[in-house]
């Protein structure tokens, strides 16, 4: 089983952030140049979450507008609290639109970089009703403190104002929908007090301890800290070594695009000027070279999968003969823009990490000629390089673009200087 659906609680007012974030939902506070909610979405998408249910409240229209503009290919649904329902009421409301048995629940103002498969493993092994992600912490203030038995079952759950050392409830849960809804709740209730604290002795609540990055921007000091910790380090080309991976778009970068149509066969394939010598340089500089390409022509039945693979076979021959290499070609043939494997969605990045587990996205570059290529790279935590081959008027500087070049060869030569 894989967890593909998540509820994101994003209805908070953010009272403690009023001075820093006037008239915005808390999760929309700008952190290192972008709404904080974007970091939460991107992390869980890279964990395989494909569908989101956003539970909104205060200024819900702000979040709805942002989702339509910045995440227009995201699969999501929205529920809106007409009045504050508490965390439990918000989850209960969102579950009305959930379609899977076990659902991830997270807060839109907290980034806890949990490993969802590890959380799921505990949830399945224990046949849990609710499995909590727990963060080991020292000297924390006003968090739910959890104590575990040896098998991971929760045997204590209470809020303490100060605690020297222990596990805190990180606010991310795997929840069995059917078992949760068997309890009798009002429309308005606290998930922590009226569910976790009330039922932990009688229900199967388990914990998954994950000592990974955690930040809660609802705490003013953490909000300030997040500005530094989530800021991107500038891409320094002289720091690139053989541990790095480069992801490259195909059409408009490797080969010339055909305006208004697709490259349907090898006879129509024409390398962009300078690409073959560029790939020879990149072969020496990068540990892995990967192509990620949307190929809607197959989905539209203008060409077959065999046609596409024949193009790639001949392309590979030419590249190798010129001293370059391509380690893997990923492509998506779907027509639907919300398909998880179609850029800018991150499915092909997830495929790559399964095939090459040692890829470090923080030491990876996505290079392309469209804004969707840049968004794809950002969603996976890569650096991005924009080529002006087909879109010379693309605004720059841009939050999704680290560097800009006129061609792949110009980029490759910059690595030699």
C-alpha cells in the first residue's frame, strides 16, 4: 500500500504572527521568498502524495487563488470551515471528501520532513487507527509530549509547558478514516484533546520516531529561523563535482522544437546547435545525466510508444558517438496536465530516486526551456537553469530560476571556466 492522499489543515489565523504577517492565513506567510505552504506541499509530493484536501478557514480565497496560479497542475479538493471547528472538526470535515482508507494529515504551518513510507510501515504493522509522527526534542515549550511502550504503542499523551527531553507530537498523522469516524464527535472539537488524549488508552495509537527537520512557523522565533534555514544557497558552478546529477528537458534543449506539432520520428529530430559538444563536457562533469520529458504526442496518438523509443535509441547513438552519455530517459505520455508523472509534477523525479537511490536533489540541477521545467526542479529541491532557446522573454530574476543561459553549450562551457 502507498499513501497517496493527504489532508492539509490550512485554516489558521496565526495570531502570534500578526505583526509579521498582517491579513494573511498563517500558512501563506512568506518564508525565504515564497508562501510557506509551498514547502509543505512540495515535501509531501516528493513522498508520493498525489491528491490533497485543503481544509481552509480564515481568508480562504487567498489560498484558493494561490493554488490556481502556482499549483495549477496539482490534484486537490477544498473544504471551508464556515466557523472555526478546531483541528478535529477540520479533519472530520475534510474526511468527507477523502477516498482512501488511510489518509495523511498535516498542518499547513509546520514543516516536518517525515519519511511517509516509514510512517506507513509502523501504521500497517500495528494495524493502527492513528499513527503519530514523533520528533525527539530537548528543552521545548508547550507541545504535546508522548511516551511510548517498546512496541511503539502510545501509553501517555499530555501537554506540558516545559519538558527537558522526550518525544513531541509533530502534528503529522496517518489516520484510518473508518475507525476515526466511528467515534461520536461534535462538529467542533480538538483532535489532540478530544481524540488523542481521550482515546489513547482504548484505541490503537502508535508512534513513528523520526529525527528529521522540523519547524513550526506559528512560533515567532521559528518563523524567523525558517527565513534562514529554508533560504536557497546560491548555485555556485565551481562547486559542482562528480557527486552531482543533471536533469535535462528534451524538446527545445536537446533537439529543436517543431512549432505547433511534435517530433514524431527520427527524420524530424534535429539536435540543437552545440548540444553534442555540450553533452561531452557534461559527461565529464556529472555523475549522472538524466532526461525528463513530457511526450504528449504519444498520448494524443500522433505517434506510438515504439516511435518514441526509436527516436531515443538513435539519439543515444549520436550522443555516445560524440563522447557524451545519457544514463536514463524518463518520459510521460499523458495528455492530462494533472498526471503526477507529467512535469511540472514531480513523478519523474521520484522515479529517478528509485532507480538511483544515491541521487541527492540538493546536488542536482534541472535544466530546461519552460517555466514548468523550473517548477519541476524546485518541487524536488533541485537547482534550476533556464535556457532561453524558445522563451527568450521569460522574466529573470525569477524565484524558480537560479541561473539563465542562451544554450546548453553556453551552460556547459561555464563549468569549464
